[in-house]
C-alpha cells in the first residue's frame, strides 16, 4: 500500500469524519448524560479497568454507528460512477480496497484512542493507585470491533450499492446488539449456556459494578476471532470483483463465529474474574483493603481498629478479629459469605464508601454485631430494618444512641423506628442485653437477621 496515497485518502476523503463522530458522540454521552459512569469507585475515570469497561459499554451504540459510517464511505465509488472503470484496471481488487479500509481504520483508532487518552489522563490525575496493563486487551478488542464494523459496512455497501444500505447496515448492527445484549447475564447467576454464549458476540459489555472485576482471557480471544472474521468478510466483499468472490466472502465471518463459540465461556462466571493483583491485600495490622483501594487504608484503619476493640469488649472471645475488604465474586442479589472472625467492608456500599469519623465507626460496629448477608451497592439495596438493627446495637456497644446515616426510604420513619427499638432494647437488664446481642449476631451469621421489633426478644 502506497503511503502517499493513504495520506491523500486521509486528507481529502471523508474518512477522518468517522473518528470525529466516534469521539464527539462518545464524549457527549459521557458528559451530557448523568449516569453510573460518574459514581462510586467504578466511575469511568476512577481506575484503568473501569475506564476500559465503560468505553466498551459505549459500543452498544458506537458499533452500529461505525458500521453505518463505513457503509456510507463505501458508496463513494458508486456515487462517482467509477466501479466499471476500476474493474477494468489491472490493479488487484485487494490493493484498491486496502487504502480506504486503512484510512477509515486509522481514523476510528484515532478517535476512540483520543477518548481513551483523555480518560487515562483523568485516571492519572485522580485517586487511582493501581497501575497495570490488564485494561489494554479490553480496549484493544473495542478498537478491533469498530474497525471490523466499519470495513464490513464498506464491503456490504460495495456489494449492495444503494442509498438505503448505510441506514440498513446501522439498523442491522443496532438490532443485533440489542438482541445479543438482552441475552447477556451481567449479574453472574446460573444462566442458560447458549444465551450467554451468543451474547458475547456483541463487543459491548455490561456496566461495571465492582472495581475488582475484569474480563477473562477466553473472552478476549473469542471476541478477537469473531471480529477478525467479520473484518475479513468485510474486506473480501470490498475487494471482490465478481459473484463468486462475494459468495466466498462469507467464509471468514462464519469461520470466526464458529471458532469464537468454541472458545468463549459458556456462562457468566467464566467471562468475569477477580483481578488477583488488584485484589491483593494491603494491611495495617488487622485491617486490610485491596491494592486498588490502597489509598483508603489510612482513613479506614483507625476507626476499624477502634471498632474491633469495641466488639471485643461486648462480645468477648466470639468477637471478630479483623476487618477486610470483600473480594468474592458474587452475583447481584446473591448472599455474601460471612465469616464470624471478619467484618466485611465493601466500598461499593455508599454507607461505607462515604462514611467518615463516628459514622464510619458505627457502621463497622453495626456490621460486626449484625452482619447482613445482603450487600448494599448501587445495584442492590438493603432493607431499612437492617440499618435500624445495626444502629441500635452499635449505639448499645458505643454507649450513646445515634442512628447510622444512610439512604433510607423515609428518614423520619427510620429515626422513629430506631429510637423506639433503642428504648425497648435498653429497657432489658444488662446481662439480657449482652445475651440478646450475641443471639442476634449468631442468627445474622446464618442469614437470619432480626427485625427491629425482635431486638428485645419478641416473637419471630
């Protein structure tokens, strides 16, 4: 391929507009629409893996856009009434196709790469302390997906030169994306193998919900094979000069799809994994967080150590001995695995992630006395009754009544319930209070947390 011709193609053709459209539309989506990509530790500028995954989420609409732009670009020769003239030249079809395909590929890589570069600058300037290269395959597949879609659109437009081809290709990709993503199971429960397998043919991924989660190597490999097949078919259609060539052009995409389905994981638990380096513990005495949250350790260690001392006083030998960040791979809504010797901390829980000072201490003591099998995150909610029970027991252990602050349905009703439960609980004799607290904790470890009206020993 002649580099001078490629330079002319980039300067004088509409190829650069493809990269500009991708960059501008993605930026408008991120900055003009409020969403989960700006919240919590999984925000798109919070960590490198979150950056890569959130930009993959954008492929839900960028993939069809790239395909439609490619098809529009592929109509250039037809609009210029040049196909017969080009077919009469001795130059091979693949050489003629290589220059425009390379031009639009470079434009898309530049546009999407600029988005990644800007996000990377924000990550570096932010609180992130965990730098790694594990996010690169996630973004590399995204770049391949955009290029493959554009070249496929160009090839289809070359084979079916009609003004209706670009919108038809874009709609086809969008519809395929919607259907495939509906089969996706981002929450990691048991699912039908076939549906999840097919969902991975879409390059778009589910919104990241845990900062430690990343895609497995099998997903990268399988999607790469599928997208290379799609790219091969698009280039073959773009190069074909006869009906036989167009018929043979379907071979790469079919081969890629078959190989991909053989490689891709059959269920969601095979598609996602906990990054072991990100989840490696960083400890200050009995208090441990993950490497990715190393920057939170200094703020967490003092109240967590104090919480362990308080729990040791009220629970004796049965008290938990350490505080650690939760790292288990878990489906949304799935019960957490509790350990009597450990107080779990989840920074995705807004009651932990945003708590400071006395409120953080009370939250930790409450979780130690009445641990909840249900996690509270941006996608999961815990009943206000759980917070009432934890508030009462934490207040009892600390000696002063103060409800744990949190996002509750009715703040006034929550405070009134907590105060009433506190009065009933503290009306018990001291030895009965201690025994009742131990009973509630034992039941909670078995995922049977008491209700507020049961704190004083009422019927369950």
